[in-house]
C-alpha cells in the first residue's frame, strides 16, 4: 500500500511551499508508479511512436508534418492499449499526427469557441452565467489531435499565485457564480498541493457550491489517482464532480477501472464526455459499447460533442445530420440513463446546443 508520505513526495515535489494535506489510504495495487515520472517519460517523438507501434514507414512523413504543428505526446500507459501494426486502431487515430493537419479547411479556425472573448482575467474563462472555468494547468498528459485548444495561448493564461488572488476576487464579487471548473490543458497535470491550495480558497467563497474537474489524466495515466489527490478531493466542502474524457471502450482497461473506483470512494461524482470522431467512434456499436463500459466502471455518460471546428482537425469531422442519425439509432439500443446528450458548443450561446 502507498502511504501518505510516499505518495505526497511523488505528487507534490515541485511545489514544496504550498499547503500540505493528509491523504486517505489507497486500495493496494502492485505496480503503482509515480505519475509525474510517467508524464515526463511520455513518447514525444513521431519516430519513436511509429517504431514502438510497428507502423509502416509510410506514416512517418505525415507524422512529422503534424508533429511540427502540434507535438506528439503519448504516455506509455495509454500506448500499451494501442494495437501494434494497425494504423486504423481507434486509440492510435486520436494521437497519431497526419499531414492532413496542415491542409486549410474553410470554417476550421484557431479559436473555434471564441474563448478569447471571454477571458476577463488570466487563466479565467467566463462564458456561462453561473459557472467559470479556471485554467489550472497549461500542460496535458496526452495531445489529442482534435483538441479544440491546440492553438490556445497558454503562456498568457498560466496565473501566478498573485494573479490567482485577483481571479478569486472576481469570483467573490459575482454571487451568481456557484460552480468553478478546473480545466486546462489538464488540471491534474498540476501538483496536488497547488490544486489543494486553489480548492481551499474556492471553498472559502460562500456562494460556490461545486468544484468540477475536466480531465483526461486518470484515463491516460491511471496512477494519477493517488492518495494526495484523493485527500484534497475528499476534504473540500464543495461537491466534487469529475468529467473524464473517454471516446472509445478500448480506453478503459483494469487500471482505469481501478482509478475510477478510488475516485468514487472519495465521494467524487463521475461523468464522461466524448467527442464524435470519424474513424474512432462514429458507429452505433462502438458508442453503445462505450456507454455500457462506462457504467460498468461507475461513470455516467454525459455529453457526446460533435467536433469543434479547430484548425488541423477537419479529418475527424462527422456532419451533424449523420451524428443525429447515429444518436437516434443509439437510443433504441440503450436505456435512457446510458444515453449521452449530443451537443454542439456554439460561440456566444448561453449553454451547449442540443442536436438530438
């Protein structure tokens, strides 16, 4: 079993000045590893990615072209779930750069959600009336090729401790805000002491009720769910909701299932949002298996997003009419509580726009 001492040192070594916290015990697991080491050791070179997955060298030129636009980053824990030698593997398609990413496509832009219009403070995005999004980390554990923030100006939105205080003042003054959302990048790429400090400050704001985290890290590196993370999640007075990002049932292995069990044990509500992606999950059978598998490991399907039209990702697009048809058929296969809501995010609208 990992103790508080070892887990805290692993998770928090980069922020020794932040407030400390005591952790709840973890379920024993033989091969738990330092998540920060796994983050550092991720595959970051298209040559290595192709070599490790035994891909034909014909893919290398496109991988180099796409990598130059948006770097490769794939943790080994995720890499292990990809079928070697199969360029059509649905997990590989999410992380393999292609030369098509350099082709300009009308309507696909750098800031598809026009987030630049909604940043009143560094690291703060305020699009919806009662909730705000905080860029808790500029880093990701994995670079998904369809990421709508692949061109986001993170250098301008990585607040210092003093800048966070300014953001917190913004939240204190607007009593209509009842939910704060940790996002990024991936918020869980930040050390736990830093996240715990921010969560504690948010909990001191009386009108805040919920803390939501949008993250892919417990999926791509399940060992991220360690005792230090569980401690501060369990300690906050705020209701905690974690929205993970899983697009295909093959992403859920035993390690992911174990991580979700530990999060639920800390009182975290688990939801999933997927993106409908050409060649990954654009068929009823895959979407049905995904919903069933999510529920098996304690995650409720939440949103199925159509692709945000970000520059470099047009080859993943599924037209709205096709998406609606898929979901209508899916509804005949699944119980209502297993049905994700098909939505598009339209810049300037007061909420997500349902499509079906």
